[in-house]
C-alpha cells in the first residue's frame, strides 16, 4: 500500500492559488505541495496534474483519497448513498443526504468528545453505534481500558477504514469492532459486565428499536451496578411537530430500572443503574411499606 493523501475542494483551491502548506490528511496536520512546471508534487514524490485539482475544486462536499497514482471519491452508491463529508476539522458521513454527526457550530470530533465526557468512562465501555469511531476513540482517551464498538453497516465500516481520523479504531488493540446489529449483539453479553455505555443511535425514525423498552432492559442487564449510560437523543420532531422524544426515552429508561436525568443541553439523557446498596435500601423501604412485589 502506498502513501495516502486526502483532498477536498478547499484544499484543491488552495493549491491552485499557489498556497504550498496545506493539509493532506483532513486537517490533522499540514504538509508542503510544491508546483514545478505544470505539475504539483506530493511529499512522496508523486506528481499530480492541474486538471485533477481543478476537477476536485468543483466537487464541494466530497473527500478524495489519492493512493498509488489514483484519486478515489469516497462515496458508496449501493444500497444507499454514503459519502464522507469534510468539515473544518474531522469529517462526518452522510447516508442519503442525512449527516450522522452534528456539524452546526460543533465539529464531529469535538461533538464526540462532549458526548463521552457526559459520564465517567472506565473499565469496559460499550459503544453501541460505531459510525466513524470517534466515540470509541474518545472513550479510550478519557479512561476506558477496553471498548466494544458495534456497527451493523458494512459501508460505514468501510468508509471509517479509509478515514484518517478513524485510524485508532482499527489500530488500538483495546478497541474491539463488532459487525452486527447492537439490538441483537447485546443479548450475547453477560450480565453486569459493562462499566459504562455510550448510546448514540441513528434518529428514532431510522432505528426505533434502539429506543425501545426491550433494548433498554438489555442495557440495564449488562451494565454493572452503579454504571452510567449516556444516551444521545437530539431534538427530532421538536421544530416542526412539537414532539418531545426525550420524555418518552426517560420514561422507558426509568421503567427499565435506571435513575435518569436530562443532560444540561436537553439533547440527551444520563442514566445510572442503582448500586446494590441503593437497591437494598429501596427493597427495605418497600418492605416497610408492605408493597414489595412478590413479597
């Protein structure tokens, strides 16, 4: 495998305008591209033509990967339309035009950090929906010893494997990627073996089962007593239909046994599984009241 370089319309425009110091790894670092005659020379010595840069400069919203003399537009057209989309920092991914990360006033990388920072991550962390892997990477950076990251869409895994920001997902031996539907994967995880859970699913209209009481009960079962769950919900439907999905999420989590509260920005829920001491205290109080179930 040769060196990989990444181009966006903005990078191509900078090179064509004469700027030499640009980022060829999607804003991770900067390197020099020199113009000699009609060609532009990459750090590995490869020459690229002006016509290629002019074509890329017209393709705003696309990421092109250069490897072994060939440019690849990082899109997948079947069964849906997937596209790696550049931002001012880390890229996001679109599926049929729907972005999988928040990109307004917050780049996907910092968005992932903010979500993971909502709870204490330690020990074994379950990342229910891998996406580009930013959540799994931040979980490791912020204290997790092991991350189990689940993704059912092979096209998302493919794009993540080509994204330089996602490289730690595949290079860190303590991040374990499982290809599968997390709704079913959790059923194979033993009781009380997960220290924390980051649940950032697709919107409810696309993955309603991941907002269901049945799924929440499984998350409660596998989480250790005292463990935390962060659940991103967003505000789907709030603007146009006046719906409040967080209220329903909190109710179902509570009925599953969690102690819940909204995040400060009201886009998610922080839930905690009671400790054994808390459960014993509840049991004692219910016995005193004479209303303990199955007493």
